[in-house]
């Protein structure tokens, strides 16, 4: 069970990074609809990762790494969400 949770966490982190890459590409192309959809998906995945990590039976080091990942990417979401 613990390995499944770790895999889910890793997959979510990978998805978050992929979504951020997509947002950067959409910004370059000025594709507003894609940006908005990706921002919503990014926010949803970050929330789910937070919920999953808070309930996961993981050690303190793993928890610290996940919380740092969340802080970093929530900050990034905030920066991307600010209208230019």
C-alpha cells in the first residue's frame, strides 16, 4: 500500500511539472484557453498532492521533500495566475 501511495505522489509530481511546461508553451503561443485550462488542472493536482501527502504513511524526510515541492509549485501557480 505504501508503495502505491509513493507511486501516486511521484506521478502527481511528474504531472505537475508537465502541466507547467505546457503552460509555458501556451504562454509563448498566446493560447489563453489552454493556459486557463492548464492553470485549473495545475491547481487541482497540487491540492490532490497535498491531500494525498498529508494522509500518507511516509517518513519525515519524504514529507519535507513533498512539502517543499508543494510550496515551490504553489508559488509558481500564483505567479502564473497573476494577469500580465
